């Protein structure tokens, strides 16, 4: 095999590996407090920890009571802010959460890959 063919194969393989690595580098939710599916006492705040730094002006979240009583808005009043760690989003309910099931829906803008990720998770308050 000629040096040209060996070089061409090496370049092609390296390009494929780099492309694959970049495609997997998107931001993601690493953990939350309370955690997905957790049943706990009413949290004073909900923390979302991401893999990349957040752009808080392009990030938002909603806290929704899944089993809200009839005639009550299922959306819980809360503020969303960045934490002391730039990879953390903090949701602070305006009042103590009553017992029930909740869903957090989030949209997070990130600095590192300039993308917006979204998702949700649930937890219960005893």
C-alpha cells in the first residue's frame, strides 16, 4: 500500500472520530435535587445540574403539579435563576409545595455549544 493511501485512510478515520466526538459533546442534564422519581419532603429549591455553563437569559423552567386539584392552576409560581456554579439552574417555589406529584420542564441555553436543550423529570412531595 502506498504512503498516499495510508495517509488518506488515516485522515478519513481521524475525521470520523472527531465528528463523532463533537456530535456527542452536546449539553445534558447530569442530575437534579430532588432526583428523578424521588419522594421527599417539600424542597425549598430545586437544583438542576448541567454538563455545560448556562446562559440564564435563554434558560427557563416550569414547575407543574401533575395531580393538581380541579380548578387550580397546575403551574406552580416559582423563580428561575442561576446558581453559584454556572452549570446550575435553581427553581425556587413562591410558597411551600403541598403533597403531590410534580414535573419540572426545562429549557437550558448553554455557552459551550450554543444550543438549547430541553427535557423534564418528575418527583413527589410527601
